[in-house]
C-alpha cells in the first residue's frame, strides 16, 4: 500500500494538504484541505504533526459515512482486507512529512489512519473527487 509514482499526466496535480494531529484526552484528528478536488492527478502533502506517535494516511472510494468502515474491536483497526482499492502511505514517523501522488477518479472517498485505536479516536474524514453528488 505504498504510494506509487504518478505517470506522465496532461495536467498539473491538484494539491492537497493532510495534517495528522494528536489532541488532548486521546482525541486525534486528520485534517484534509481542500476536501474536494477535480478528478485526475493529485499530490498529497502529508504531515505527521505528532511529536511521539507514528501515523499513516490511507484512502479508498467509500459511499457510506466515513465512520462506517468495517472495524475489528479486538485489533482496534479498520479491517483493511474488507476495503477495496485501499491506497496510501504507511508508517509516518513523528514530525515526518511526505509527498505522494495518485490519480483519482470521480467519487466519494474516506481518508483515515489505521494505527491501532486511531480511527476510532477521530482520525478519519470524507474526501470528494469531482462534484459533491
């Protein structure tokens, strides 16, 4: 599930910034901006803003609300095998920042961190490629 280099594209990639943030009292967040882009190439700049915790940035097309991913209470993780087309960047060390390029088709996506407990602690968001419908 590592980022794959983007092939030659006719247009400049949309630029998206992702901030992986630890908050107080066990609350974490995944902040993505902008939350809607046109279909085609996209360049994600992913920043792990934690000083002590490893994070990851995963995404997949997903029509249900972002909190509805299949979840394993025992491992405290999203069941990755049950999410088709899962892509992203794993194992971002504290304060690490990476850039990854992908080509995305129109649709609704969910973005999340799947380190144990992080998804349920708030590290997920919806992301739209194309129109909001």
